[in-house]
């Protein structure tokens, strides 16, 4: 047992056991290893240089940042459809309300 004495507001004594005893074999503890990694990713490839190069090349070609990744067209197509549809619907109903029709299709 090791004794650790803290001073100040947290003044108390704690018993700390060393991780390895010389007379015991080492046992792997995945929880101890996971505390030393970033957000639980173990041996994950660092993609920052790849995306940095991708965005710098796109900036030189004057491409908007949200259109530069390969997944952009799959994520932005539904967004543009919904954006156009809601804008068109709002304009359609605005004109109908100005003309005095308070429903989508009928004249009532």
C-alpha cells in the first residue's frame, strides 16, 4: 500500500495500490487502456490532414465548403428539395391569400 497525503480543502489520506505487483502476473484491463484514447477510438486513422488538403484544394477552385466532400450531394439533395418545396408552397399560399382564398385548392 502506498500512502498519499493531500493538503488543503481535500485533506485526507488515500490508499493507492500499484498497478503491477512483482509476485502477480499482469492482467489486461480494457477500461484502463480506453481512458488513454480519444473518445473511445483505439488506433483510428487521423483524417484531419486528408480533409485539410481536400478543403484547401476546393477553396482554390472556389467551391463552397459544404459542397466539397463526396457525401455532399447525397446530404444536400434532400435539403434542396425540401427548401424549394417549402419556399414554393409558401409563395403559392401567399398569392392565394392575397387573392382571398384561404385553402390550398378550392375557392372557398
